[in-house]
C-alpha cells in the first residue's frame, strides 16, 4: 500500500533519545506539569476530580453504554462473517507466539490487577445492592427470607457484565484495527495509523498528533488507576499478614518499589521480561484458582459456572440498556466507570495485543480475545465471588460482608481467603500476584506508550521506556495522594471519554480495511 508513512520519519534525535515531535514533547511536558501541579495543589485536586467524575458519568452515561454495545455487536458480526477469514499479516503470515505465550500475555496485560481487586468485592457488593430494581436481601441487618437467591443471581450477572464481552470487545476493536494497519498495510505501529482509512494523509499532521497524544494520556491514566488499586490491595494484604502500616507513605514506597522492579522488566524487553513475568503470573493465578475451587465450595463453584453464565446471558439485554433506568448508582458508579476505564486502557492493551498477534486469522483473533477471556472471567468471578457468597449464605461467615459494608475493598480478597485453609500462604500468593500483575501492566504500558511517542518505532532507546515507566508510577502516586481511589477513577473517566469517540471511528476504519483484504 502506497501510504508514504514510515516509523519514526518525523522523529528528532536528542540526548540519545529518538522521539516523535511533537507527540513526545507535548505528552511529556503536560504529564510533568500535571504531576507537579497535583503535588502543589493537593488539597484542591481531589474535590475537582470527584466533581469531574460525577459530571461525566451522569451526563454521558448514554454515550459510554451505546459505544460499548456497538463494539460487542461489531466483533460478533465479524466473527461469523466472511471477513473473519482475513489473516493478520497477510495470507502467508504465521503466528509469532504459541497459544500459551500469546494468551498469557494478552490476559495478564488486559485486566489482571482488576480481577484480583474486584473478584471478591464486586459480586458481594452487587448482592447487597442489586441493580435493575431487585430488592436488597438485607434490611436493617437481617437477611430477608426468599430475597437472597435473586440477589445472588443478579450480583453475579452484574459483575460478569462488567468483566465479560464488553471490555474485551473494546480491546479487540483497538487491537484488530492497529494490527491490520501495521501488519497488513505496513504502517507505523502507532494509534494514528488505524485512522488512515478515514483521514488519509492528514494523520501525518496535527490530526494524527492529537490522536496519539490522547492515546498517551488515556493509557497513562488508565494504568495509573490500576496501579493505584494494586498498591492499595497489596499494602492491605501486607498489613493483614505482617502488620505493615497501611499509610499513604507506605503506598508511595510500595509504588516506588514495584516501579523499580518494572524498570528491570522494561529493560529486559518484551520476549524476556514481559513474556516470562506474564507466564509466571498465569501459573500463580491458576494455582490460586484451583486452590479455592478444591478447598472452597467445589460443587457450588462448578455448578455456579454454568448457572452464572446463563444468568449473565439472560440479564445482558437489561443490564446493557441505558433507557429508563432507575439504578443510577449502579449505572454511574459502576458501569460508566468501568467502560471509561476499559476505554482508557484500550490504547495500551489494544496495541500490546496487536503487537503479539501477527499470523492469526481475524476470526481466530476475535474468538481468543473476546470469548475465551470472558469464560475465564466468569470462572474467576464464580470461584472467588461465589465462594464469598457461599461463606455468607451457607456458613454465616461475615468477613467479606463486613468489608463491603465498611467499604474497604482492598481487604475483600484476604477476608475470603481467611476462611479457607492455609490462609497466610494463599494471602501471600495473592499479594505476589497483585505485585507481578502490577509489574506486567507497567512494563507493557511503557512499551506501548514509548512506541506511540517514538513515531511507531518498536526498537526505540531503552531510556525512553524507563522515562514512561517512572511517570506511570508518579501519576499513580499523585492521584492517590490527591484524592485516593475516587481520584483514580476520575482520572480514568476523564481520559476515557474523548477516546470513546475515537474508538467508534476506529471501528468504522477497521470495517473499511477488512472489506479490501484478501481472504
């Protein structure tokens, strides 16, 4: 394809760096200014971010929900259509990674920290506060006879809704669009390349610059949100196990320490650092999952996987509807935040998945990126959230329930594990998982942001990846100090909102490319 675009063609080389002008400089200066400004005006940042979050979620909830629904429909239609026969990289391309390595990387990068943080908390939270007008099962501290089963069903369905098809469809749209642009059309590995079918040569100018800068901001704040959640959960676990003080100072030190580990992985590169850490994480996650399945309520988990899948599909149309809803707390506080969070992660996860997916057919790609992770998420939520519900309903154990009532989400996982054998060992594994997910997310994100700000180059100097890894940690720190978890959520929503519109355009661009590719 004669597009006249090459990776790094507009780059400048200064002080040993090889960066795109103006994408790198505008992004870097803006983020440095944000970090410094937040530290100086720390008391004002929290309320301002919280106000922005409330305004965006209440005003544009319809946009987020319509967009997410369209992404799911687009992916499912392409899977069953002849367009699914197109091969990423051309007809003769072969996969760069085995299924094991490929799946480990895409899943660890996609939502590892989130599953650890919300896997126990969210099903119990929605059980206590079910959406869609379902009556709460607990009134004045007393479990209402007959209300628990309907609340349990809705609690699991609502949780899986947030972790199933919709987030992975968001990732798939970005990944497929960029993979086709890079491997089939020979364009630079940068977000702007996906928009060539729409904007043409204008992506070389400020149209492309703005797209890439928005992708950098979305990625950085989406990652910072996850890193903040991960640091809070890891420190809560260390506090429970070893009495480590759960203070802001310790959170900062923990983020600095884990960022330092991430730097080592960043320097090692994709095949050595990220791939090996991702595979280690998958092994640990599977071991923890199997432990809870075997020593938890095994029969309830096995049967729950199938019943929860059915409940998810049955309630999906109602949960996806944005018209005439009376459960604003759920729609605004959970769904809109999640869709914005996934969208803010989509440049990072999408680019990362695209980079490791050459050689797959579009159908194979979408099935593996959309369907399989959804099934794994259902199994994870059923195992961890279902165990917590069983502990409360069948055993009368209130440990997890109390973390929901007190809303200390970072303790929910450890409260569930505390009721099972070998709690100190499994809790330690949980902490290690959070930390390693933290590291893989950070170094994967650094690789992606560096590619965007290096004009699509994937072999830019290591110093640039180090710069972005450090600033991911700094943004997480200042958001935590400037307003805690609410500020993290606000940052993700604020950067996810404008990128949602870009994703809708990207979906259209992908369709145009697929229709012209040989099958």
